[in-house]
C-alpha cells in the first residue's frame, strides 16, 4: 500500500507513542529494545502515551523508565504516522534532548548504546529511521508518513517543516 492511497485526514491511529533521542557531543544515545514491538531492534527510548499525559511528558517518562535518566533541554522534533494492516497504526511524536541527568543504565526494557552520529546502525533499526532521523539530528522538524506490512516498509513521504 502506498502512502498516497490513504486518506490521512480521516486516518485514526490505534496507538499514540513517543521516541526520545539524546544527542550530545557528536553522539546519540540509542537503545536495543528487549521486549514489545520492535524487540531486538535499535531505536530511541520511547513508548505508548498514558491517559492524561502529553507526548512530551510520555517521552520523558519512557526515557526515565527505560534508561534511568532524565533528558534535559527537550525539544519537539518530528511527527510520524505509521499505517499497517498487520501491526498497530501509530501516531508518533519524536523529541530530542541535548543532555541528561543520571547514568544510562540497562533495564528490563532496554540496553543503552552510544553511537557517533556518523556510525548510527540503521541496518539494525526500523527501515523508516534512515529517512527522517538524519534531518532530526541536523535540527530540522519533520513530518513523515509510512506504510508497513510484516514489519517491512512499503512506502514513505517525508516533509521537512523547518531548520
């Protein structure tokens, strides 16, 4: 299914979720996800929005739960829309932070991993990440739409809002 085949004006997500990327000193803090959707893949910490929580609050809470750190200087970076017939339809909000309090620590959910910006392991991440994460790292705000089947990306559209 193509992104253009979906009426995004009437599209309804099944889940709202967040991602957080700590970018500091030419490096990015990622996780190897240990359970749930995407287990085994590398990504930013994040998860599902809870009742009464803003996306920003969710991203901070999930980072705290998964890595035992509090992100600092949190900024909105992207809005992502994932359509799939065989996985949850997800409306995602992405945030970046330039620092954190605490020590990144392995938990039941995640293993912390630092990578230089030049060595991000896109081959171990969701296929969509390479199409929008570089722009976010450069400081752009991004909107992006994706279609998936069997955890494989079928199509995408990325719009850079600003620098």
